[in-house]
C-alpha cells in the first residue's frame, strides 16, 4: 500500500498539471478572500475571522479534488495497467487505500499554505493576536473531514471511466449532490433522510469550530461507503460477480452506525469563549418544546453593513445550535422589503406588532445611503407568539460595540422568548398599595412587560389594622412584593407583616425615596421647590437587613439632560441642559441583572450605605452606582431649574461610586428579633429561609411618563429621543429574584467578537494582499523545485 501511495505521490508531482491545479486553487482563494469585492472578502468584512475561507473552500474543493483524483484509476484503465495492478499480491483494499491516501496527501499539501491566512488575520486584529485559534483549529478539522469524503468520492468516480474528463465530471456532480443537492431536496420535501445526507448541513457547525460526533461519523461513513463501492467496482473489473450479500451487510452496518450516532452523540465547542455551548438553563427550556416552535427572523436583506451581516450569521448559527438539540425548533429568515409591491404594507404590519425598524447608514464607494432593517424575531408556539429583539442598544455605543453587545445577548434573548412560550405562569407578584405608591398609570409599562412572565395582582396592607395574621397569610401566597415609591410611612404592624414575609423566603423589590422631590413639582411650582426628608419609618427595617438609605441627594456630572423653555409664547425655544440630579448609572460588574444593559436613569436619587451585621449571613452586591464625579447634597434644600443653566464647579464633585441599587442575598435576621412585636404571631420566625431583596434608592426608576396619548415606554425621554435601560434593569431584577432555573445567569456569558484594525487594514492592505497571493505560490514553486531536484538526483544514481 505504501509503495502505491508513494507512486501516486511521485507521478502526480512529476507532471505540470499538479502545480497548475494547486496553483489555481491558491490563486482563486487569494483573489476571492483578499482582493475581489464580495461576501468572501475578509478585509472588507471587518472581522478577525476565517469563516469566509471555510465558506468558500468547499466550493473550490469540489473542483480541485476531482482534478487530483480523476487519474487514480481512469489512467490505469486507459493505459491497460489496471489488470496488472489487480494481479499484484496486495488486496483490493490496499490498492484503494494507497490511491486514496496518495490523493489525500496531495490535497493537504494544497491546503497547507492557507495557514498564512490565519497569521495575516492575527496580525491585523484589534488588538493584535485576537484571532480565535480554537475555532480556527476546529474549522480546519472540519475541512479535513470534508476533504476525506470528497476524496473518497473522487477515487470512486475514477473507476467508472477510462476517460479522465468523464471521471472528473462524475466526481464534481456527485460531490455537488452530496454537498448542496440533498439540502435542496430537504427544503422541498422536508424528508429527514435528505437532511442527514447533506454535507453542507454537517459541515456548517464544524466550520465554526464545533465538533459534533454525528458530523464526524457522517463524514467517516461517506468515506467508508465510497471506498467499499470502489472495491466492489474493482472486483467487477476482474470479471468477478458483485457480492450483493457483502454489500448489503456493509450497507446495513453503516446504517446502524449512522442511526446510533444520531441518537448518542457528543458536541465539543473549540471556540475560546464557548459561544456555541448552550447553557443548561437554555437547553432545559428547549427540551420542553414538544411541538413545532417556529421562529421568523426579519434580519434579512442585501445591503447590510458588515457588522449586521455578522449579527445575522451569529443569529443563524445560534438557532442551528438550538435546532440541533430539538428538531421542533424551526426557523427562517424573511426580508420584509424584498417584494417592493408589498414592502410598505409589510413594514406597516411589523410596526403595528411592536417591531420598530432601525435606520442604518451604509458607506460604499465613498457614497452614503440609508437602509431600513428590522432587527427582530417572532417566535410562535401553540398559537402563542412573542417578539424577540436582536439588537442590544447602549447609549453612545459605536456600531461595533452595538453588534458585540447584541451577539452576547442573543442566547438569553431567544431562551427568554422560548421560556415565555413553553413555561406556564406560576410565580405570583404582589404590587403593594396603600402607602401612596405610584399610581397605576406611572407603572403600567413595566407591569405590562412582566405580566408576560408572572401572575400579578395589587395588594394593600390596609387590613393589617384589623386582622394582621390574615394579611400575612395572604401575602405569603405571593413569591415577590414590589413597592414602587411609597410616600406614606409604614406602620409597625405593616413592617412586621413585611418582615415575616421575608422570613418565609419571600423576595422583594423596594424603590424608595428618602427625599421628597420630583421634577413634576419643579415644573408646576415656577421652577423651584424645596427637597425635604421623607420619613417612611423603614430605617430600622433596612438597617437590620444590612443597609441604610440616607436622606441626601446624589448629584453627578455624568447625568441625563433636562429640556427647558426660554422665551414666551410662539417665540419659546426648547434647549437641553445637563441635569446633575439625574445620574446615569453605568453597570461596572458582570452580574446577571446589570450585565450588558444600557445606562439607567435616576431622578433625585439617594445614597445607600451597606452595613456589616453581626447576626445575618447576607451577601451584598452593589448593582448600580454613580460615576467618579459625584457629590452629596443635604436636605432641606431648595432645588431650582435655573441651576441647570449654570456652569458646575468640577472640584465639588469629588465623591466616587455612590451606591444607588443594592442586591441582598442570604438568610436574613428578623427586624423584630428580640423586640416587642406590634401584634401577636403564632410562630414568629427569627431567621429567614435563603431569600433575596433588591433596594433601589429612587422610586422614579420605575416611573413611566404619561402623555396625552397615554403611558410612554419606561426609560424613554421624548425630548432627547433616548431610551435608557430602566425597564431592562427592572425586568432583569424581577427575573433574577424569581428565577429558580438559572436562565438569567446566561446574561453573564461573555462572547467576544474579534474585529480587524481598520486603520491598519487601510494602511497595509496592499502588502497583505500581495503576501497572501504570492507567498502560497512561492511555497508551491519551492516545493516543486525541491521535489524535482531530489527526484533527478535519485534517478541519476
């Protein structure tokens, strides 16, 4: 076998056609990947990623490999040496494997210079060295298995004719059918066998660095099957009858192996950030889909910037991962503007469903154009539908940062959407009333969104005065309480009920103002009002749990803007000024609640102090805090809108990172432990079950504006057009407090999108284009010179 392998290798490189075929392969790769404009151009893509090469390579190899293998047996046939070869004292299997491995080594030599592409990207990355080598190695591994199958098909095809051109065409056609033809048949018929036979379906996940034993077994089965067929043809060439019994047994064994591999498999994610390893929480949700879960993705179009093409491909790859675990997950990409006649109607319908379009600026050939995209998906399951956002906005983020944030958010966005569809509502939330909390119109937007996850009901503590035990019993039927900006003090009886709710393991979300002041009062009182302490009788309550809200105002140079009118009547003009009493809190920790969210806007926030408690085992996490340029202002204090127009003194803003929202987790000690209780309880609890509580030092964080049309979206500023992260922060908070399956923890998953350095690419583009075209050819030339020199030297002796 090895002698035959060596003969194949020597005879191939002894002819100029070898260098022509391999040279053509390298030139085509170089031109498509580094020079020609199009989807395959790596430099234009802007990403440190070899995926364009692994997308292009299978198509070029469809022609390269048959060109190498077409002479394996057809040339032997034509020259009449096949009969002589078959009479040699070696088995048919050894003959076939000799030809097979001889061709395989030639193809691997052709692929070897492409490693230069990885080096180039690594040098052009921002920063240098950001190429994901794990993913690249896995992709090459997938390409190797594809080459195995193509080579086996090519060797088999060469046995069918003594004409090399015919053998070449048969091999090209067969490779084409297996790579893309069966996928087309599956799309038309939905017959599962066609999907399994499709090489492109198996190669896709491998080409991004995910090795699935089902894919590996598939390529090995195809390779073995065509080697067996090649041996069968050689027996027929000797005039022997085809042993159909042996072929049938071989086919049966291969089918059994394929069946077993489909039902018992392992997946290995070689990417550095494990981006294609779905979390257990997500998989648990997907497994519950026992009927088709259909996803329509509207992120489809022709003139997308490269960043959004990347988001599109990452979305597709993630959904393929979901689909790999459950066949009921089905998806399709839809371009709502593809049909110009129906474009306006489609856009109108999507907007009516709450899918707001996004305007993009596209620069091409020095010209800037506008495009409208819909970065949304609709998931439908058992007559229910939810919308899933694909873009993760953040104030001041560049287009690259926006796409990075969006890619990182994709798994959670889809898992959350699937959870809404497959999990029935079971958790109950009580929205506290009776202490002059915010009216329904000011919290309706937030409650409307969390109603998709949980059962919500108002709950008043008024009955505490007459029957506190009954009130506590009813409150304990809820899993979470929300108190949104109470302005009326809590009685001791009410506090004891709330305390015992916590001791029973109840979760709570508090949005508290310790200073009475809001912007509405400023607008209504000629631009001035006095901020005064707001005593809610909760100081000892929170102190026992490990924190204190101080009656001081937080002022921050990094803040939202306020819109003020100057002039009278029709001459009035609106101008925007920085309003230091509206801090913009940017999360700085990787916590599921705040990771990758937009800035959260506060209004007249207070300082939170965390306190060490001797009896409680409480973990305290600061979720949100002010910037490094903050200060505290005591009250009573007159607040005037005129201060917005005055230049601040930066030296006064010397405080840093004042806590504004704190998460408490653990076993709480009762605030009434060792104290006289305001009413008798049958079995008062002194220590809580493990539970959680979030305290936010500003009630306006949950408050949506109300216009003439009705409630505005929470976090939306109609004057600036900005949407802050208030709603997402609060929804994440509630999900974290009530999430027992760990779904919210997916938000901490870090996914890195590696970008090229645009300045470096622009400055050195010509150099790297030349290197990636010329160096592989130079390598091939040096190999040829060296090979022929050694060959001539050998035969001279």
